[in-house]
C-alpha cells in the first residue's frame, strides 16, 4: 500500500489555481486527487494498492497558473502488507508543572496543542477560524477564546490534542457552526476524548442548530482531544468550540 495526504501548505495565503495530485505506477495513472485549493478541498487522503509496482511516481500539476500552489505530500509512506499497522502516535510533551499557575481557569486557546489533524482548513484559535482568520461568531455573539475546525468529508475527522497532566477537574465549552457557514450540505458531530476514550458527543450540528453545551469531568485525564467529523460533505461545516476552558476544581467560579 501507498498512503499520504495531499494538501496546500500553510505558507500559501491563497491558491489562484487548483492543484491536482497524481500517482503513476510503472508509467500508468493509478490515482488522481480532486482539485486542491483554498476554495476547493484543502486536503485529501490517498490510499492505493501498489502490489506488483516497480516504479512509483508522484506528480502535481496546476489547472492554470501556479501562484500560491504550495503543494505538499503529507507523510507519504509505503506499507509492506495491506494490514501493516500505520498509526504513528505522537508522544505528548510533558504538561506544564503548574497548569493553573496564573488562574484557576485556563482557556484552551492559550495552550498549544501537541498534535493536530487538519480538514479543508487547519484548526485555529484565538477566536478565529479559517485561513482568513475570520472572527468566531455564533448568532452575532463573538467568542474571543474560541477554537475553529473544519472536518473533512466523511469518513475522517479534524482534531486537536492537549496535554493536561491530570491537573484539571472540568472541561467546558459550547459547540456550533460559525456564522460564516452559509451553504451547508451536511452535519457536523463534535466529540471530546480523554486518553483515547470518548467522554462526550454532540448531536448533529447544522446551520441554524442551537449551540450545544458540553461539561465533562477530566480529573483523571492526561491527554484531552477535541474532534469534529462530518456526516457527509464537509462543505460549509465551519465548526467552532465556543470559549473552551479548563477549571482547576469542580467548584471553580466560571462566570
């Protein structure tokens, strides 16, 4: 098997023409991506059978001009057999010795995730979403500490992982689609994982769906993961976590 993700690198502010990624095996086309650009799919997964192939070729071309087409093959790799384990978990760094040194409430947007997986847009923080860093707003109300994600087409998910070091007691947030989501063709599902186990899952979230509240106990959790997936097309799924935060104790004031 050959596997990779194809995408436009974050160094590109805008692609003025889509890129098309192609794989050739012994000179014959084996796989071709959809159009990859900021206004199309921002990334796409690739997994192809290369049994019996002698020469593998990775190729990229532009539909028109090449301005901003910073095309990348993310972690391209070959597997000896189809069921070769392919997960390369990232070892989380040590959590801060005093996560709550300055305050008993900590915003995730002030923390750095140690691992992320992007959909069409990379995960973003500081109250913004998307490559243009549009403000996070739901029903006109801003979320200055919000996090933005954009899940890929089903199957697949975007996520961000944070090291807590078992120092927090409660995780709180609300989830919704950002006001920038105008044309939406599917629904998003938000999930919270702790040390690989699901702690919470939202109902399906579409344009106009009320923001859903999340409050989970994380007192024994080392690694917290926020994940968003789509139930079909990713188009318009501008998923946002509204002011996600950690409380040092169950009775920490949160007003």
